[in-house]
């Protein structure tokens, strides 16, 4: 990672750890703890997403690779590369299929704003 005094951040996926997340595995490209960051951005390999929601954060999903369905408040929507999904706070969501998604959360989110729904 390279960083300059103006809080500009350049981070390469191969420089961050792969970790388990609610939706599969993520790479924290921008995240909580990065100085001056107003949102977070993760590359996520979706596989086995658990249904959940956020009380504060809005999420944007941009499908990079693969295809499947996102579940939004009980309704399935087909997604494929090039699909953008806007998920406001309170919307119960999950995903089915194998896909790579860029997920942007506004404002910066932490694990205390992830609420799982019993399926």
C-alpha cells in the first residue's frame, strides 16, 4: 500500500488478506481504520451469503464476474456482470450464486452494523 500526506490511498488486492464475511470471502480494499475514508470498498467473492441487513449503512453492489441472484426484502433479482444494486439501510439482503462483486458501503461500516436474519 502506498499512502501520501493528503490521505490518498492506493491498495492492491494481493496486498490484503482474504477473510470470511457475511457473503463469502472479502478483500478489504478500503475499510474502517483507513484515515480520511468516508466509505468502505471490498472485493467480495460471493458464495454462501447469509441473509442480513444494516441499520446505518447503505451498500452498493457492482457485479464484476459471475452471475446469480440477490435477495432484497424477500424478492430475488437476477444479476450478471455490469449490474449495480443499491441496498438502503434496513433492506434484508443476501445472494445466491457464485460471483465477484465490488461492495461499497456508505458510511464506513463495522461489524456492529451487521444483523443476521434467522432463515
